[in-house]
C-alpha cells in the first residue's frame, strides 16, 4: 500500500438539613367535585379577573393541607391581574426567614452589604453522609387499575459472587480485543486452571465468578492469531500476558436487605456484577452500544437515505425495585452506516452518479466529513479483508497521486502500485483516495477497493428526512411494542443462558403487573366574559371554543416581515388578518392593522431587514416600542429562524412569532388558536390557570408564597468538541397561580451537567463582593412581580442521570442556599428538589388492550396514570406519571424522583401537584408529558443555542458555536449575549 510522507477547588457553604419525615400521615385533600358536572365550589370572584384587586381575606382558621393555619390578616396586594391567597404566618425560624427585619433594599430583601451571611450549617459535603428523601407512604388518590410494565422479575442468586482484577500486557484499548483474549483464555483453561468456572468479563479490568477460582493470583500467556496479511501469506501471531488477581467477594446479603427496604444504600458492585453477567451472552451475539444491543438480524434494516440504515435492537438493564430485582427490557432502534462499497456509499451520500462526474470541492468536504473515523475493509486482496479507519480524503484525484517508493525518492503512481503489487486495475482514477492511518504515516486507498465495515453506529446529526424515516421504524403502537418486548425475552432465552445458569439467575418471561391509579384532571379557569368560564379536560385535552384567555394581553403595535418568496403580499395580509382576528376572539386586544405595511425581505439579509422594520416602526409610532414582530419563513429556512431569535431577543429587544409558509397557505383554526396562545404568553399574559390555584386549594403551594423552578442543561451534539453546554432556569412569577415563568440562560463548560451560574460572587472595585446568579435573580424577580418573597421552593430538575443525583443535589442545593442567604440573613425557605427523567426505558401498557375504557385513542394508558409501587425504588421517593394522552407510538411516562424534601410532601400531594401543573402548559390545549417548568427550561436552553456566536462551518454554511477562551491554565466559556430586559420578563421561549 502506498505511503504518503507528511509535510513539514471550589469551596461550598455547608448547610444544616431540615429533618425529613420518614413517613407522612395521609393528607386529607379538600373535597372538590373533580369529576362532577360542574367545577368545585369556590368563593365569588370579579368577572374581570385581569382588572381585579384583592379584597381582605376573611378569618380562616381551618388547616389547608399541611401548610399551617391561615392568617386573619388581609391579603397582600401584588399584581392587579392576580387573585391572592392569604399568607400563612409561620413561626420565626432560620429556615423561613423569621428573624427581625433589617433595612430593606428596593427589591424587598434585606441588604447584607453584598456579603453572604455567616451561618452555622451542617449540610453534608459528600455523598457518604447524604441520604435521599425516603418514601412518605404511597398515594391513594385516583381510580385504581392494573397496568403492565416492561420489567421482568429476576430471582436473586444464592451463590457467592467474586470479583477479580484483570491485567493484560501489552495494554489493549479495544474492548473487543480484550474479550477475544479472555474468550481464548476461558477456552484453554476452563476445565483446568479455572476449576470449571465460567466467568463473566466486563471487557476492561474486572472478571466475575460464581464461587471462587482455585487460585488468588495467576498469570496466563495467551496467543492470538491474526488473519494472513495477503502479501507473504503468513499469519501474524500476538502474545499477551494476562494476570488474574482476587479482589473481593460481593455481599449478596446486603443486596437482599436493600431490596427488602431494610437499608438505604444500594450495593452497586453486586448490581453491576449481575448486569454484566446478563449481558455477557448478548455481547457475543449482537453489536453492543451503551446498554443496548443491535443486530441486522432482529428485523430487516430499513434505509434512511444518504448511506444510512436503521437497525433494530433492545435495551437491557438490571434494576433494584420494590418487587426485588427487575430486568428492564425495551425495544430500541439506531442509525448505522450501511455496509456498502465506498463508491456506492458516496453516490448515496451525494445523491448523484459519481462514476463519470468529477467531484466539486463541496462534494469532497461532504465525503470527508461523512467518512472520517469510519472503518473500511479492503476488497482487492482476495480473502484478506484488512480493516482501516479513514482519517481523510486526498485533495487530488487518484490518477494524479504519486509517492516515493525508496530512500532515493523514486516516485510511483498509486495506479501503477496497485497494478504491480496486487494485480488490481483502478477504473475510476478521477475519484480521490481515502487516507487511512495517522498523520505521520498516512496510506492511500482507492475508493473502489474499499467497503464499509458492518456494525458502525452513526453518531452525528441526522437530517430531517432521516429523522422522519427513523421515526417510522421506531414508532410502534403499544400492543405491537409489548409483543416485540415479549418476543425479545423469549428469543434471549435467559433460562438457557449459560452465564445466567452459572450464576444462578432466573428471569421471568412475564411482564410485571403493577397497581396504578388514574389521577383526576384538574378544573381550569378561563375568563368570566367567555361562554365557558371553567373547563374540565377530557382524556388530557380540551379546546378554546367558547373560552377566553384569563389574562389576555393588548397588542397595539405590531409589524410583519415576509422572508418567503412564495408568499405574495395579499396572502401574507390575509394570514395576518386571520391571526389578529383569532387573537381577538381568544380574549386579546389585538390591533387589526400593522404599524407599517408588510415588509418583504431575503433570508440572507435578515439582520438588515429586522433593523429596518424596527426603526421604520419606531419612526411611525414616534418612538414607541414595537410590541410584536410576526415573521413568515420558508419551510426549509436553515439558520434563519435562529438568526431572527438571536437578533430580536439579544439585540433589538423584540418579541417575535415565526410562522412557516405551509401554514400561511393552508390556514387552519387550530393552528391560529395555538399561535394566539403562544403570542399571549410571550406578551406577558396567561391563557388559563388551575381553578384550585386561584381558590387557594393546592396543598403546600397555596398557603404561603411558593416559587416553582424548572432547570435543565442541554449539551452539544456528538462530534462538537468545543461548543459549550447551555443551562437554563425558569421560575414562576405569579402566586398563587404558578402559571407564568421567567427564564434565564447561560453558557458553561462543554458537557458540564452541574449548573454553574445558579449562584456566583465577584469582586466589584466599588461595591466589594457582589452576589448574583440565576436563582438569586429569579427570587428578586418574584419579589418584584408579587410583592412577596418566596417562603417555599419547589425545584424540578431535568436531564440528570441516576449516577449524578448525589453531585447535582450537593452542588445545586448548596447554590440555592447561598442565593437565599445572600438576600437576607437567615433567609432559608424549605426546598423540595425533584429530578425529572424522560430518557428511561420503563413503559406502561394497558392490562387489557381490548378494554376501550382503559386506553386513549392511540391505544396508550390514560393520562394521569401514576405508579409508585412494585417497579419503583425500594426506599426512595419516586413515581412514574403518564400525564399526557398519546398521539402516536407508545407513551413514555415521566419518572419523578424526589431526592430532597424539606416541605414534607405526601405522595398524593406531590403526584397531584405535578399532574395538575401538566395542564397549565401555555403552548397548547393538551396536558403535556413533562411538568411545565422543566419543559420551559428545556425550551429556553434550546433557544439559547441560537444566541451563540455565528461561526463558519467546514462546509461553508453558517452554524452557531462558541469559541472557548483560555486564561491562567483554565478553560473558560464566552458568556452568551444578554437578553434584553423586556424579553427576560416574559415567556420568550414559547
């Protein structure tokens, strides 16, 4: 093969936790007519909710939930658009800020000179001394039913499990090669030195056996023979030294105690051993990726386009649950690179014939990006299929490539070399060669002599057509998915698995039957001037017919910019008129005419066009701000949408609403109604609120001012090694309604999961130490919006894996504490910290798919279905909630894990609150699958990625990346451009 020569520690505040009740008494919820013909009884209210003020509250001595007595003091006036609950007076305590007040600042908090208050606190500084919130009993609210879960009971083995350390010399980086070495060792020595034991191996440093090996330490010499090299015909033999050394015996009694709920800490090693044992056979049969296994033989691969195909597979994980050990099995699909001849792959990638045409520079860049890192095997050497990893693409065609063949720099062409060395005639000399190997020694391989190796997962971003094709494959109705899961378990035949037999593990072949409850939907409140003032959603959905937004906003000054060449001005005018009319019908005051005529612009001049419309509108209104900008976009608009949002929200301070061309031509009432909902909340309004919220009937929310946070971190796509992660935090800005959320975003280190800017301090030359951060800013914002400081914090945290629970809780709860303490001495409102997980593999199925009363239209379980038994954690407070109605495919319930709870929620309390909040999502008239504050945080973080500095990508198209800055040996991230103040205050991300 021709060779080309290369040309020349942070400190945390320590906090004392509040005592947590191991089991709460069952809480009696106020009696409401949840499923009656009318809404639950409530106090008389002013018909014009958005213009009303609070009247003094009557003396209420009864208990409301678990929040303490109601005060006979009058309601505190906040915003004129809210109805307020009386604020309960709580005993003075460090946790509730009951100390004597000091001089207050304009934001309503006590000033402390910018320095955090010195506090005697004892919050654990490591996971060793931290325990998560225990389960406070089980929920009782709702209609009881049975559902099936894709969990299969695993009988706990009685045998001792032993852990051995494995050392392989010379060191091997590939797990596959490690496994090959160990497989050869077991083949040679199982019946002798290994004492008939069949070990399970993790592919790295650990070996596990059921029972002890005959030795505590032993060295083996293993020889592996490679395939012949094709030139001399000789086989290459490699020798490895393998040392196996006893480490420890896994404590199975500890695991049994944990599963029985008698101890709180999970024996991770024992669980890991069992997981590895049950994966051992599948590792040999299938292509393992993460916790899933894929194969082209499970189901026929489906082409996704551009050289990709989908492989079907299954996910498998052993989990500790209340019913004991459970094997969680779910179906999975992933995109793989199709094992095609490279020339055929390139033709599919470019969508054209490459055998007769010369490639353009853009074609070369696309091929290089697609093939870099991909393994190929040669096809020009008969039975020898040597494999290489592609490192690049030559800039010259094959026919022009020459290289030195000796020290005298005698040159030979690639075409001549392959003809003389292998008798292989290169037919397509106009195509470039693949470069394989490293930079110091790169080899040339003609495309026509290579084929892509099977079983390589595609990890880069899929285009829209590929995503659509993959979704068609993965989207399965619940009954079909359930059958496939059962077939997978039967096909895996765990009862015949030699490793499961060796370790004494028995797996049930039946889905777990689980007791569930269907929580009632909450009553929703709309404006008194509408025909329907209250609404009880049916099967997770409702509509805006005969209803008006409870707080409809006014839009007097708006403009429209049309970026779509296909939309004529008359069509655009008609669409804007219809939208304005829908906003009016829905309860907004919306001017029928724009400030200036609709402006037509080209997408490539987006910034110029936006600034023109902004300034032209300002001139027309004599300096008054434009309140709303409508933008009509082409259906395929590339970076246009992101550019509009970045310029409007960080430069001009404009609220914008984008509409695609296809919806402008095909106007539907449903689309216009949804857009009007989005516009109203972007303008600062509310579409609906929970009736129980304005009637002050939500336990542990309505009794005292409560702020609900949502937080999420989104990470860059695979392959983006320098882009920052984006953190977003939103917080409710109205109480008692808890419907409006303000949001803040920040960039942080690449793939950093802990939110860095929750609380921060810095030195100011004039003010000294200054406190800030997202939590602090949102607490101040809540005070300004409501006139009261939060006396309770509920924090929904999205995007945290189980392995990160401890560090996220330690770091982020500490930041919340510091943010509160920086506002006022001894201000420490009690915190409930809930992790929200959607990326899990538990699925719930109806017990009887033929029973129409137990499923929705899509065949999924009914919205409101909650499970907190059997498949949940043995001791900790978690539950699965399917809060939404399915549309297509199988619904995925959200998994909520209450890891810290100083507010002592009951199981019913937190489950009902979470379910009810799912009906307050602003963008549609459906309950959503994830609690809205977490959903909004995800939207805000996704939006903020558009704010990153535009950067030219390799293919010449504009993308968005952030360049890191380095200083003093540490890496930093360039901050995002600041949101304009008027944007920050509203739900701009909707």
